C-alpha cells in the first residue's frame, strides 16, 4: 500500500485533480457575504441540547444549500452520534447532491457501524458527486470492501466514478481485484483506462505487461506516451539489478 501511495503521488503522468475536486468546494464565507448558518454557531455551551437541535433543524431546511452545508459541518460533525437518526435521514435525503455528499463525508469521519450500510445505499445515488464521495469513504473507512459492490460501478454512466473505482482498488489491494482492473483498463474513457493500468502496474506488474503493450497503440496519445515510459522503466529495472550484481562480482 505504501508503494502504491508513493507511486500515485509521484507519478508525473497521472492527473492529480479528481472529479470531486473539480466541483469547487463550497465555502460561503469566501464566495458570498452570507451569514453563518445561524447565530447558534457562536452559542454558549450552556445552551440546552433542545435549543441547539431546534436551530439545527431550522438551518438544515434553509433554502440556500451553502447554509445547509455549513450547518452539516457544524451540527453533524460536532453532534454526531447524538444527532437524532430522523434528522440524519433528512440530511442524506437532501435535494442538493453537494449537501448529500457533504453529509456522507462528515459521517465517514466517525467509525460507526451505521456508516457501512449508508455507503452501500448511496453508491446508487443519482448524482456522481455523491457516488464518488461514497467510494472515497470506502477507502478512508478502511473496512473490508465487498468487491460485489464495486462491480456495480463498472457500468456507471460517469467515467469519473469508474476512474475512482480503479483508484480505490489500487489503494486497498483487495484479492480478486485483477479481473476488475483488467476490465477497467479497456474502458471507453482514456482516463479510466489509465487509472486502471496504473493500479495494475503497481499491484500486478507481471500480469499487466501485455496490457501495457496494447496501450502503446491506444487511441489516446497521452496514454500511449505513459504506457511507453512505464514499459521502459520496467525493462530497465532488471538491467540495473544485473549490472549491480556484475559490479559486485568484479
């Protein structure tokens, strides 16, 4: 896993910008002059939980999604798991996908048994931003990921979701990931193919050699170049070891 992290972060050919980062993270304090979700954000700790809960419900029904997102960051992250389940269900059913994604990201921070079934449920969300938040959660939650769940995403309409699946498989190093990555390496989207190949090369260097050879004639010029560079590096490694061995003998 450490090797995958190092390669992933240092790889010059792998895009750093993930889909979820391309959706500008909403910070109302920077983009608008909107007030905080409520004056409750500065409420004294002596205020009763009933008062806080009442204000939370009000802020989470605010018509401005930015206010609702800020409310989630305050109420959910500060109050969970004491927050009522009914209120949590309301948040996760919000009409705005950014709100749902923020709620899931906040919940993932708490290693609660309630999170796992929620991740499975919202992997079928109608918006790719939410589905990507779920995939990130699976990775961050560090639980045993059910490959059957990830198989659902192989035919996801969003290439960014499929790309995230390839990345998650590389980081988690799950047994049985090889055929899934092989399938993703033939995806119609070049960025998905590249992410899958990167995970293949890192986890299954021998099995990935043929796919890399095929990628040298890929329809995407960028992927062609990356595959060629990767094969050259792979071919040079044994040569270096052999040279080092002969030097020692000499």
